[in-house]
């Protein structure tokens, strides 16, 4: 199989994936960094137990520790709504509300690779 065929098959297979990936950009007040980190790790630890969530990562910016990104990978389009109805999410939302330096923002993506079955 030549490169062209291999690439075409890989591209066609990649289009079959349907995972929803959300990058939530968070900017917290400097005095709230540690409390935010602790609350968010607790929420993420519970979130990855949900059947509709494939992954839930917390990353912190190297050159500005007040900036974080939550990388949330959902197995279907309804999973974010189910997630936002959980007790752990509601607790997190209320706990971190006063820690925000500005409102959170989110960007949504769809996966193209790997296949859903490889998550």
C-alpha cells in the first residue's frame, strides 16, 4: 500500500471519531492559585469516574501560574450536561467562583485521531 492509500484510509477512519474535547481557559487570582488547584484536582478525580468522560486534565501555565486549562474529553455530546449535573461539579463551580480573575472561557473541538476505541 502506497503512502497515498495509507493516508486516505487513515483520514477516512479519523473522520469517524466523535469525541468532544473542551479546553476551558481559567485565570485565577494570585492568592487563589493553590486553593483552585486543590479544588480542581478533586473535581477532576471525580470527573474521570463518570462513564461519559474519557479524560479530564488540569494543566498550569509555566510562565504564569495563575492560568490553567482544563482539558475535558467527553464520549458523547450529552456527557457535558450530565457532568454539570453532578454533585462534584456543582461543588467545584461554587467553590472556585470567587477565585476567578476573569470569567472562564471554553473552546470546543472534535477528535480526529485516535479512534474513540483507543481512548
